C-alpha cells in the first residue's frame, strides 16, 4: 500500500550525510544582500543582474553589477524571459523538448515537476528541491542541500518515485536536471522527459507558486537560525500545505484531498 501523503513527507525529508547540516556561508553583508535579492526576485523574476543592481542601488545599497551577478549565480537565479534565449549548455547533457504546450492537465500523476530554490538562514543559506504533482499541487517529496550539486535533486526524485510514477516529468534546463543520472532515472521508469526553454517564464509555474507561498508564509517570517530548525519548519509547513491549506484553484480543497481523490477538479 502506498503511504499516506503526510507519512510520505515525514519519510522523505532527510538531509543525508551530517555535513549537510552545516549551511553554506557568505559574509553577513552578502547574506543580507542575498536576502533582499531573493525577496525582489520573487516579485520580479525577469530581473537580471543589471536591473537587480539598479534596484538595490535605489534601495541605498552600495553594490556593483559584478558583485550582484556573482551572488545571483551563487543563489542559482537567472532572469526569466517570455521567449526562448540562446545559452551555452553542457555538451554532455541532452536537452529534451517541452511537451506540455496546450496540454490539459486533468488527473493526478499525469505531470510532475521539480525545481530548486534558495532558502536564507540567519547566518547562512541552503537549497531546497521539491517534486510536485501538477494536477493536485501535492508536494510528493523534498530535500535540502548546502550545495547546488545534483545529488539532492536525484534523492528527491527517487523518494517521489517510491509512491507513484508520472506520465511526464517536467524540469528546467539546470545542470542538475539535464545530467544523465537524473534523466536516465526517469527514462528507466518509462517516464517522458519535458524541459522548459531556458529562462522561460511560466513553463514551471506551479513550482514557482509553491516557492512564493513557502517563503512568504514561513521562511521570511521565521528567520530560522540553523539547518535543523529549518528542516523542522519545512516539515511542518509542507504538512500544512498538503493537508490543510485550501486552494482556490482546487475548488477550495487541499492538495492531498485532490491527489487522493478520483474526482476531477472543478469550480
């Protein structure tokens, strides 16, 4: 029997090796800047380093574009654009087409997707990967890491696959997701791989909305001091999100209710 949503979340939150309990660090001044960049990026994800530098300067920060560009790269942020753009890709990584244009999402396990986001701590930061079911918005698994290497993304994928399998799995073109270890795992399960155009807005909108809700409802309010505090807070918030938080787009049901129900979502 597949585990319940709450049990899945509780089982699939581990950080892994003890070293992952140490946050990534920067100077306090840069951590403060990164927090401001993160908040503004949620509001204006089309801001690249040039616009972000201009915005920070208007807020009274003495920064130059080189510094802002480095911090945004460290955070894994790039400006989103309404159309495709040319970029240099890892030649060893295959890029897959985007399969979801004009596709109606009307059932659970039809499409899953994943992404990574930066999470600030009082004296450091971490990265979070999560896997979400598009139809229900149900968060199937999540993992924390203090680096942007692909291991924690693959661990989140493996955890989600313990409870089911989608028809299509959508990601962006980040190196974590174009890596053969990640795409090969999906193909071994017979799952079609879909990838956003690099830097395209709205192709992974459900995960972007998840990050916005998480940060405004929990991360920015709590100001976690340690990775263990953050992990415990995420466990509480994801349980709330999956099992208690009502979604207007789900006819005021919770993601867990929709995911575990055979009834279609309707007004």
